[in-house]
C-alpha cells in the first residue's frame, strides 16, 4: 500500500478517529475534513474516508495528531542521584521508581547520567524515540552548566569551535554565559550530540569541570517549572512538535518501526 493511500479495511470513519483523539466533536471533525484541513498519509482527506487510528498518519492543519490511544508521552524531571534505567540491579533509585501511577510500560529516550538532572522524555512510541535519539536527526538539547569561575571568554569560543576528545571531535551549537558571581559561573549551552557524558568531558577538556548539570530542554520540549521527581504528560501540541522536528529523514537514519525503545547513550 502506498503511503499516500487511505486505509479502508478494518478502519473507522475519519471523523470518529479525530473525535476519539480529542481533536473535535464528530460534527466539527466533519467540518474540518470538508474544509480540506485534514490529511491521511499525506493525502487530503474527504468526507466518507476511513482511517486506521494505529497505522495511519493523520495531520490537521499540518499538525500531526496522535490517534493511537495506547501511546504515552511523558516529561520527567530526573533528580540528581537517580539512574536512567527502568530497574537497577544495584538497588539504586531508578526512573521507574517515580512513575507509580503509570500503568503502561514506558522507556526513557536517551539517558542522563546519575550525577546529572533535569528533563527526561519517556514513551512507548519506539519509532519516535528512535528518531529523537538517532544522531542524524540532530535534535538539540539545552543544558544549564555550573562551573567554578571566573570563566574566561575564550572558553566559549573554544567549545563552539570544537575540541578533540578521545572518541572524536565535539562542539557546542550554542553557548551563553547566564551568570557569574564570585567563583561560580552558570552557562546555558545547546548541543545535539549524545555521546557518553559529552558535556562534562568537553568542559573538563578546557579546564573547567562541571559542578552541576541540568537539562532544561529537548528540542521543543521545556522542563519549565516541573519539580524534581515529578512527571507530566505531554500535551498534543508538544507531541506534534516532536513529530515535526523528526519528520525529515536524517542523514543515514533508518525508518524501521520499533515498538520498544533501546537503551543507547548517555548525555
């Protein structure tokens, strides 16, 4: 079946699928379809079309709509000292210990090392998670980095230009000094790479070991005022934004559909 075709076998009426996804009532969804504001697998939908809520890709006004009710998307503020695993054989606190009211089995998208804290995404959408973690999609991640100051301006220029680590070159996408008080400096950095402890290793390379590392954003998703140890469900707009930044196929990325998220690298 071509990706531009609309499924009809075993599917449901499109307005019902949209209503169940919370887009609008069935009547209002019919109006959206009639106004040519809905596409299914890249094709403009028409009244009478059907769609598979699990297999088909549906957009309304260009925004991807999650119609598979089994998919879960969460943001968590991982506390310092918690390991980014769903279970730890050493008895340490793990991410799963903070998800007591989530009955669906979810997986963390990438990792934060135990000494780092901040935003961690969790989902059971293996395809989206694979894209978010694959380096070819270059999804930016934003961090607050605390180091012992004073911090010379040349440090930022050096990290933006790139440094040579033991596993290859690495550079920041953005660097901004937020605050410098006495012997403490706070920097906001953006990086799209995800190699093991790469931020810490870069700052150590230029002579300023990281004292505290907090991830504040992954692509369009912000940590905001989410308290340490708490989690929340992403809203429809946030999920759509994640789909948008991974819509393009990354250089060398695979489009394999996977249902479970592998544990890959640490940030």
